[in-house]
C-alpha cells in the first residue's frame, strides 16, 4: 500500500513536471481552478499568496502547480493537505524562496501518502518560519523529523502496536484506533526530536525515556482525548530506553 | 477562596501601581502576595492592602529592568505556591500551569514589557502566526486570552518582533532551531 502510494505520487509528480510546458504557461487562473479541488480553510489567502508569487522573478510556477496537483491526487486527510498548502502560502508571504522549500513540501506530501501524521511536522516548519530560520535549516528539520516519525512508527510496529481504521474493532491488545495510534506516534517522535534538538544525546536514553513518559502522562491526564492512560501504559510497557536510543541514533546517523 | 481571575486582578493592580510609580520597588512582591494569600481577607481589602504595602520610593531605569524579572518571578512563585497548597489550582479543569488557565479553556497569556511598542504571541494554536496582546491601560502588562481546546501547546512571545520563548508561566520549555519555546498543557477538565 505504501509502496503503491509512493509510486503513484512519483508518477503524478513526473506527469505534472513534464506536461505543463506542453500545455502552456501557468497563470493565476490555473491555480484558481486547482485550488477549488482542495479543502482549504483560506482559499482567498492562498490565491493571493500565489498571485504574489507569480509576480516575483524566479517563482517556480510549474513546480508549484505540480505540488498542488500532487496534493489533490494524493490520498490523505484534508487537514494535512490544508496544512501543507498553508506552509506554501506562508513560505511566499514570509519572503522565503519557494524553490528552496518546495522539496520539503514534496517530502511532506509523500509522507502523507504513506499514512504518516505529518501535521506536527508542518507546524514545526511554520515555527521555523516564525523564527526566521533559513530555508535549509527548516528543510533539514522537516527531513529529520520525518525520519524520526518513520523510525518510531516502525518501532511501534515491531512492538505489535498498530492502527486500525476508526470504528473498526480488533481483539488484538496492540490494535489502536488510527487517531490514538497517530497521537502516540506523533508525541513519541516529537519528544525525541525535541530532546535531540535541545542538545540531548541518544546515549542518555534513560533521560529520553523519562521525557517520553512525562509527556505522554501529562497528555493522558486530560490534555489529550486521543491519549488515554491505558494507551500510555501499553506503549511504555512495550518500549524501553534502549528502543528509543536505537531510533534516536538512526535519526542522527 | 480566591479565584484565578481575582488573583490576576490583584497582581495586575499591584503591577499597574508599580508601573505608574515608575517601578520603584517590586523585589519582594512574591513574598507579599504569598503573605496576602495566607491572610484570606476579602478581595477588595487585598487590593487595598497590596497598594498600601507597595509604597513608592525611588524610580529609575534599573528598577524597570528589575521589575520585569521580578514580576515574572512573582507570577511563578504564586503559581508554585498555589499548586503546593491545592488552592484554586486544585480544580482539575485548570491547566498544569494553572494560574493562567481558566475552566472554560480561555488561556491567559501575560507578559510584562513596559517599554514595548508591540507584543504578540505565536504558537501552534495559531499556526505560528502572531496574535496581538493588548495593554489597554498602558501599564506595561500585556495580555491576551485565547480559547484553546485540550491539548499541548507550544508558543512564544514576540516583543517588538524579538522572540521570547521562555515564559515563566509555561509548564515546560523545549529548544528548537536554537531557540526556546514555551509549552502549556490545557486540560479538558475530566481528567480522562
């Protein structure tokens, strides 16, 4: 399924990149026609940003069109698609080079196609823009966090923790509804990212484990309906400091 | 029992008075607030008592610098004190930082910035876009109340465009991109 999604995304990207020159220039109406196909919360703002982009020299109009087409065609939650396009909007509004950040947005779209919960990573990128970090730092941050997200997802799978579609029950102890699984995945990965970015060493795995435990416990105590205490107990029983160390080491290597 | 918004009023009033007097003396504010809370006198009396205690002495720039840190420390001390005593923060619907979180999930963001021209909060709740804080009384205390659903929120203040990520009212701090960011946990109230 994931491999199929990746192939589909790659094909769409290739078609988008090669077809546009054959069929003419990209203008605002091109974007307008595409944006109606996306579930955007602020379509007018997106269009205004794209209009600004088109007026700038070197704006990669064709690649942006391809990204929007990719978002339309890629299976994934509407919220995630909205977030990725919002990142593009903020990139333009904040005066960043769209060319520099477009690869990161494509990475996020591919991760969404894999079924990864990418919204938290988009927010980290938006934070980077708010902090006026360089495009390369933001892109590296996205890449790093996506690696961790995949690493933690694989770890949870290894520990027989997996997601099931919402509303579909399973008798397996490690089967969690998708929203709960994604909440655990996101928060474990995010805690490791914060730990490493804050200067923590993967070899301080006991400290790292304590931080994961602390965050999950706080969230389970009323701050997140998606993380019940039983899920926290389950994940803390099945993963240990050494597991986190391995994931963190893979992310920094 | 003193409620959160009463406590905010007391602190705001005291700080406003300090600022009006060119911030003369606030170093021991936390002790005075703690002392007052132990007194349990009615709210109006507390304010009067507070005003009486904070008598104007000498002003100056140094005092202004001191007050910013001392004010934040005062908020922190009161938060710690209340957490320890199980006073207003005992309400499970209140966030982990408690002091600035009301039961309706209206989360209060407060930052003392007497000389600032503009103050905003940015956070994941706003897609890291600036939400302006107001200082309607020109007392140097900037506030904004933002309704938030239960969750974990990262944020920072922008004071005249400069990032300030270490809010002392935060539940914790994280460091990303080489800068700190504050974190608050907002509870849903049922403890589930």
